[in-house]
């Protein structure tokens, strides 16, 4: 087979894959069983298995290892399922944007974030926006930084609230607030008896971090605070959400780093303590990011509200 014929076969296979097959594959992964996933989605087990088999034929590899105890993704399957989740999220965002855009002239705003909204500044600001503009169609989306910045670039998200500045000349930023970094730990842990925990206290501990944002930012901060490798705790990364990390912490599996806005979500058996070094609390700055060419009136109202709530500090003399 020639290279051109191979490429044509790949294109034809890609066209033949439908979204339902991807959704079923993701559901199978989440439930760990074709049968349980089929029952949850009210689909016949035979039809479910056939759809997965068709998808595996189209991508040219097995996605799951089958056994009497259930299924688990193959190594290649893990990579394919990760892409499938990304595709499905983007499609869902596309549909949401289309539906919201046709709901009249009340205005529509999509706010992306990957910090918690259980408490803190973001929750308060969005609540105030809804009071000022009760007819506003407001959508909030929690995704990874990469996905949010991609969505910002293609216009499916109006504004992204996240730590750090984006590296894009087409994007403007506004410094908002800073959040303290906390350590979450089992309530019976020896460090839980302290009001303040120092970074150096973590030397002999195990730190659980999510593979997703803001786990990587927190790991970078950990490395910057404990420069010498021998001073650092053991870091264990998990391909799960921040909520699951808290559950693992409550089970005594390790400690975890958290942001101040995370404390609104309580987990039984977990307590939070402030992390400090010799200069005081450790903090992370949050910014609002938006495209300069976005003419959405609701975005302008939101940015004006942010500017009022979080005025920029005066410039340093001589700067």
C-alpha cells in the first residue's frame, strides 16, 4: 500500500468515527465495565460492546484489556481516551455556545477557570455580576489551562481566570487577587496540631498532586521553596481531579497542596494549615485573560466590575 493510500484510509477511518462511540468508550473507562456502563446509559450490552469493537477497528488497536473482573485501558487506549475526552469537551462547549447565543438579547458570557468556586474571590465576583445583570446568560467552564487558552483563542470562552500570565500577544491580562497556598492533611496527622506549617516541615512527607491544573503550578512552587532535592518530600502524581486528591488525603494516603479557594469544599477527616517560609505566607497571583478583539458587551461589563473590585496597584516610583 502506498503512502497516499495509507493516508486516505486514515482519513476515511477518522470520518467513520462518531461521537457516540467516543462517549461510550469514555463511559466504559469510567465504569470499569461494559455491562455497568451500558446499564447506566440504558443501552443494550451487546450494542454497547459492538460500538466499542467498531471504534477499536477504526483506530486500529485495542482500547481495553478484557477480563472476568472488568476492563482497564491499554497503554495506547489511555492516550486515545484522553484525546476522546478532549474532543467531547470541545463539542459540548460548541453546543453550549450555540444554544446560549440564541436565547435573546440579554447577553451571554462564558467564564473559564481552573480554580475552585466553592469560596473566595471568583465566587463573590460572579455572584455580584449576576446581581448587576440578572438577565445575563452566564456559563462557567472548568478545564485545564491548555484547554481554556485554546478555547479563548477560538472564541468559545470570553474570559479565563487563572494563575499566571499567558504567553500570547493577542491576549490582555488584568491582575486580580492572590491566594494563600495551604497544606491539607489528615486531622490526626502530627502537623495538624500546628497553626502554621513550614515548607521545611514537609521533608519526610508524601505529597499527592493532581496531573491537572493547578497541580503543576503547585509542584513548581514546592521546588522553588525547597531547592535542594534532599529537602523535598516525595511527590506522587495522580491522574485524577483535585477532589479525588482530597479523598486520598482523608484516607491517610499522603498530604496535598491546596489553594485558599479550595477550603470551601469540606472533606471529612481533612484539615487545612497555612504554609509559610521565612518571609511569611506563600501566595499565587490570579489574572483575568481575554482577547483584545472580543467585542462582547457582557465581557466589558465583567471586566469593568473586576477593575473596580481589584484596582491595579500604583506603579513603583522610578519603575
